[in-house]
C-alpha cells in the first residue's frame, strides 16, 4: 500500500470528523466521522460550500478564508455550529490547517471538528441502551407473575357465571371476565412481540412510504408530510412489518401531538433517511448504519418526561398506554439498533438507528431468516 492509500485508509478509520476544502471552501473530501457528525452522506457533502452547513457568524468563515490565504493554521474553541440537515446547534472545537496540494489543484484546507458534547452523547446512549435492557427484563418478570393469577380469576368468574340463574348477577361476572381480558391484553403488550424477527432484504423507503400513505389517509390535509430521502441508502437486513410498526407508532405520536396542540404555524412532519459510517451502538461498531428521523414542529416533550420516555407505562397523553415506545425500542434493539429522541419547544426528532448488517451472532435464537 502506497503512502497516499495508507493516509486515506487512516482517515476513513478516524473517529474525528475531517473535511478537506478547496480554495472556495467547498468540500472535496469528508471522512465517515464527518458523515456521522453532519448526519448526511458523503455524496450530500461533496462540492457544497461549507457555509451551507454551519457557522454562527461571519467571523468563522472569514477566519477560514484567512487561514487559506495566509497558509497559517487556525483554531477556534467552543464555536456554535448549525446543521440544517438535522436542525441542530452543536458546540465544538475545530482546527483548520492549510493542506499541501499540487499547484494545479489550488490551495486546500484541512478542517478537524471535535464536538464537545460527543462524550455526553455516548454516555446518554449507553445509559439509554442499558436502562431499556434492565427495564425490559423487570417488566417481563412482573408481567409473567401477573398473567398467571389473571387466568385463574377469569376461569373462576366463568364457573361462577354458570351457577348464577339471575341475569343481573351474571352482568357482574361478565365485567370481571372483560376486565380480566383487558388486563391480559395489556400484559401481552408489555411482554412485546413473541415471534422471531423475519429478516429479509428491504429498502427502508418501503417502510417510510407505507407509513406516509397510512398517515396521509388518517390526517388528510391537517398535517403536511415532507419526505427527505437519501436515495443512496443500501438495503437493510430487517423485519419489514416490525419496522413499519415502529415508524408508524412514532409518526402517529407526532401527529397526535400536533393535532391536540394546534398553533399558528402549519403542522408538519418530516420523514428523513440518511446513512452514517463507523458508528458505535451499544458495544458494537458498525460499518454502515441507516438513520431514520421523524421530525415534527409540535409543542415538544417535557424535559422530565423525555428522560423516561422509553420506560413502560410512561406517557404524556391522558389516553396513552405508555407501551408503544418501549415496544418500538425493543424491536429496534432486536435489530441491533437504538431509538433516540431530542425535543424542545416547536421541534422534536425521534432518530432510529439501524445497522445495515447487524451482528446477528449477538442475538442468538432471535432471528428467522426469510
């Protein structure tokens, strides 16, 4: 391997985001860590001006131009960068270093980006992953303990109903039976799907388009559904029906929040797909990860609720069961992925991370290959 190929291979493996800019500050190269940082593919970054992606003030761009012209390195601490693709503002340090390129290619600038909140994000992700695993084990244990006596109560109510001749008395046993069935149904939902995943090769846009059509039929013109798809996404090894269940649950939650809290601005839900490279989820580092964002401009989620959003029986709606999101999280974790949520007033994003090729050996007995 020659030195140029070796250098490129090393850049591809770095966890630090690196961009190479031309004399007009347009992107010539972006490594996988930069794709992850900008939440978009390399194809979307190349040949685009860096001014389109971030900077909180003109001084930042002026400093980059000066570093390029003077051929001197420039470092900025605690800069606030805006990312239009995810509508995020992130605090980070960055260093711009003039890059020695052939004269025919003009002057170039190498930019290294170091998010300050990266460690906090990894810690939050690990905490979310671990908490869900522990909670799911606890809930399954409690659910099994509850279900056994429910069967006995229902059987006893049926026997009692046969001994009662008065119709008005049998109404009470009917109530016992119906309420027992209702509780049994709740317990079944707490336990989650019992069937193995039926993994086949799918395109994530099959899922998103199915969900879009279903929701469009339900809400009509009350909510604008916007699609922002990356056509370069590879196929996933996933369960089509389960993924539709997950995305539909999240999109319906967003729609309910918008309809129940009308505002002056038009209600909108955005379905976005992207691909990230070299992303760690839990304890596994994945070469390619599919990212699905469900974004809405609703009222946002209360901070205290946000911390426990994926716990069973936690809901912000009077009629909610508090089981949809924990079940969705469980399905995505079975795929080797994770669901995250960020929310503030007027902007909520549920981010679904699904490895393109999950480590199937990490989930023995969980898969049924189609």
